[in-house]
């Protein structure tokens, strides 16, 4: 699926993806900075990924894990620092949540700092219902 937003392309075509840019985004994040190259590559290969592109430059990313029947997990959402404040994050979440593939599924995500963004797309805070199990390397 491709969507044009001004001078930007939002696409789930993995052939357009700049894996080095995505790794750079994730290495600078608070949630994925301990992931190895192999884990990042495997997660991308096993997920639905959306990129935002200005010409040939990747400026945004989101990854979705789903069973395609009941739910999806939205994760690794990132907009390059130089391109923030232009509505790209909002448009990316809108494209994903309104797509035929995801609009009728329950969406889940985790965030420490972007609640207001996701609330605009009907995500609700619900920390008392969910639990998490961390692998050993993240429990330190």
C-alpha cells in the first residue's frame, strides 16, 4: 500500500526500506537501543513495516505484528528528528489504523512519551490489564 502525503511517500513496500536508517532510528530510541543487528533484521523480516520517504531518503518507520484476525501490535514507530513537527507521525498512524487490514482489529502498543498522539486514533491507556515478560538480557 502506498499513500502520498505532500512530498512524502508512506509505503509498506519493504524493497524501499533503508535498513541502515531503520537501525539508526532504533539504536537512538529508548526502547530498542539494546537490540542486536540480527534481532532488528529478523523483526523487520517477520513483521509488516511502513516507511516514510522523502524522495529516496527514509525519514520514518513503524512495525506491526499481527495475527490478521483479532489484533495487532504497533511498535518501533519513529520519525527522524529533522522531520518532526510536520504531521508525519500523525499521518503514519492514521494510514495504519484506517487501513483495510487493521481497521477492524484490536490495536495494542506501548509508549512512555507519545500517549497524546495515539489517543487521537482511539488508543486508550490501560496499564492495569496488561503484563509484560522481559527476556533475560533486558532484566538487568
